C-alpha cells in the first residue's frame, strides 16, 4: 500500500503569518504583512481583474522543473506570454477527458502557447489544483507607461496541497487566498507518495522564471564568453604560446576558473559549455549532467535548458 509522505513544508495559517484562507462569505480585507516567501493579497483580487485589451504588452512566464534530486518529476519547460486581464492559467492533473495529447514526460499539451490549461501526469495533483494569473497594480492600463506587473497563484481546493517556497498555502480541500510569485520561487504541487518510484507518484516541483527574456538572446556575457573561447582555441595552434614553463598548459586570461574544482580552464582539457555560456571542466560537471539528462540547470545562474534541443541553426552574428 502506498502511503503519502508527510510534507516538510509549513502550512500558512494564523499562527504563522496570518495568511489562512478566508471564507467566501467574509468581506474582502486588506493584505496582511507577510514574510518574503509568502506574498498575499486580498481574497477577491482575481475577481476584480479587468478584461485584457488586445494591445496590452505580454509578460513572459516560464515554468521549469526544479531539479533537486533524482526523484524530481521531469517535464518540458512551459512558456506563456500573459497579459493583464487574460483568463487564469488552470493547473491540474491530466485526464482522458481533457482532450490533450499525451506528449512529453510529466506534462501534456503544455507546449501550446495559447492554451490556458496545464496538465501533469501525476496522481498527487488534483484535477483542478491551482490557478495562476497576472495583474497590474497601476491605475491605468495604458500601453505608453510600464505597469507594475505581478503574478499570483492560489490553491483551488486541492487535496494534497500547493506549496510556495516549501510553505503550504491552505489546508486540504480549502481554497487559498492569492499569493504573489516572483522570479526564482519554487512551486510544488502535491507531495510524494512514500514508496512510489514511478513518475505518476511524484509531486511536481517547479521553478518560476519571470523577466528572463534577455537570456535567450545575445548579451554582453555570452558574446564575451564566445570571444574568450575562440582565443583559447587559437592558443592551441600557436606552438608553446602562453604555455607555463615545465607544465605545458596555457591559461586564458578571459575565462574564469572552474567553479567546481577551482582550477583554471586551460588547453588540452575537456570542457562543458552550458547554454547560458558558463564553462566547466567536463570531468567536474559530468555527475550533474548525467543526473537529469537531458534536462539541465546551471549551478551558477540556475537557467534551465534542454541539452537535446536542436542545434541546426545559422550563426546570427560575427563575434570577431
């Protein structure tokens, strides 16, 4: 018999930071002061959202697997461009009646950027588990001014709970009030079943990425990294150029040391270059690569990537 493991998270309640769920009959109250991990708003915040004009700017939200152990449920990264006033993004368990295609490891039909439903193939996730949306705190929705945009999530009476940074939002089968989520937050849907080794018995652990569009394009860091690697390659063709006496190794002044072993990156070494352009000795980083392959999370910047993503692309610029 499978037994549900007691979660290590702490439930948000009145004894903690005064963030317990408020009954629907109670009139809305002002937001209570909370710690940084729990950012709550009034209970009727989602109901007061205005319809979204079509000319409002979109704000990118990316949900990636939180790779903390081998037991983490793997799923493809989910990207949504959401506008203020858009329908809520409903999160729940995959069912045969949902009509979604059974593609991907942990999620199904989550690659459709226009869908407002996310489904995960895990029995610890309720059919209607949580809702996520975006709001603007500015009084005007004009496109000429940059609104203060915030993302919120609430538990919709799930049985196994929704956790924000390891803190449960509400008791079982009780709807929570909305909580603000920020870049780098950790969301968890449900808890693992003790003894369950299959993916369908694992909780869904998600890391939130907001406002990271700049990482996918050319920027100062990754362009300099390419230039430094080209300089390192040129040192190989120059006989003895930059080699240290007695050792026969040359160190590139532009490349940092390997952050794992703290030794310099030099010629005649097997290197691993992360999609975010951070460089490591392959020998040092290999255990982390193999642990969740093909999923990858950089130990320095925590950016998520698929190591089997297509590389047949044309060079967009010259770095020389």
